[in-house]
């Protein structure tokens, strides 16, 4: 169970990256699978060659950010469809990550990089408290909380508001003088940087890195975002980011209990992942589930409650209804010197 919590918190970084692209930027980014593998491969090969764990983790995050920036460049400057540009980068990253894992000092071409006996960010915790302990969960949770605060800060800046405007209405944002191309490239870099960071930490947690580690992580991120937003709602950005973390942890816990069934095994992980995503999508689209969630959650507006910023309709507006247009308006006294 503690291992499931650890894995859920580490994968929450992937969910935060997916949240930035799919929810905020409205960009269908499939680079996640490639940038996650880039983080695992870069961190693992650096640790294999004796680099500091902190430096290896940061460089792994930068590798993922570079992949995201390439996707943004292909979309904005080469005018390639968002989905197609991310698929192209994801495919190219397979070869790039393979080359990265061949950079060992021994010159051996390998598909996996073992980290047994290497010093990682979890070495001290494993030696003093065990690999899976509440102390390890607390340390990972503290690191994830720092990233949540960073994402909230990022979205609260002027540039973050520009990013949200770009995702909501690119044409309007461009007319207001916002460089939508720059906003997309930077946001994709930040998003995949979080994914690469998750990959770097994941490789050190499991003690190895393989070329296919990133397969299916985009579904994990989407499932976490959908579950988290369904539970805590989308009324406030801070609750949305916190809900992403909660959704990631619940997703891992659900897989933990599913694998305890006798007729399921570790080879069924992909099937369980797909099933959980389907269930999350169906439940999030259900009107009854949304209504129940709005009543249970104290942060969500009740279905029959008035809007907090409601204003009186303008009868002279071209969008006013016929009933509002026929209602008598306020009586205005004529100005002096004006004939009635």
C-alpha cells in the first residue's frame, strides 16, 4: 500500500504536466510518453556514470522540457497539427532515448540501465527508513507539493494568464497582443519538464531505466486529471491542481487493489489502465454523477444556486431576450433645456 502511495505521488508530476496542456492550453500533447522516457534515460545514464543524483534529476527534467519545446516549435513554426506534431516527437524520442542510454563509459549498447548499487535520491531514505515507509511517502509528498505551488504560481503570473487566454481563445489572445506561439512553446516545455522530472525520479525509485518505460503514461496522466477534477471540481485553479494529485494517488491505489484479485496479474496493467480511464470518462460525463459531486463537494457551486457575480440584464443589449426588451426601463428625468 505504501508503495502504491509512493508511485501515485511520483506519477502526480506527470498528471500536472498533462493538466497544463490538456486543461489549460487545450493542446492534445502526446509527447508525454517520449519525454517521460527521456527523463528516465537521462537520469539513469548520468547516475550510472557517477553524476550527482540531484544534478541527474534536474538534467532529466530538462531533457523532457526540450522534447516539449520541439513539439511546440513544430506546431507553431512549422504549422503542423498539434496531435501530429506530438506524435512525431514521441516517435523520434524513442531513437533519441536509445542513443542516450548508449552513453555509458563502458561503451556498451544497452536497452536498460540498472542502478543497483548507485547512489540515488532515495538511497538515504532506504538505508534509514526502508524503501517503502511513511517517511518516504512524506518526503515525496513534500516534493510534489512544491511542484503544485510552482504550477499555481506559474498560472497566477501575467504570463500564466496569457497562457490560459491562449488555451481558451487563441484568436482573442492574439488580438490582445499576446504571443500565442511563445506561450505554447513555453507551456509545452514546462509541462514536459514536469513529466521528465517524474521520469527521473521514477527511474531512481524502481532502480532501473528501460527504453519502453514511457509507454502508456499519457493515459495515466489523463485518468488522474479526470478523476481529480471530478472530485474537487474546476471552480478554482488551486483545487484543480490539488485534485490532479489526489486523482493520481487514487488511480494507483485502485490499481493496487485490482492486482490483488486472483484472476489479474502484472501483465494486465495496460488493460486495467484502459478500463480505469474508460470508467473515469463515463462517470465524468454522467449528469447524475456531476450533480451528486456538486452537492457533496463544498467547493463546487450547487446546481440551483445563483451565480455569485450575477448582474441585472441590459434591456438595450442586442442579446437581450424578447421579454426583457418589452419590460419598461427606468424612468430618466430629461436634461434641462431639452424639449420633451
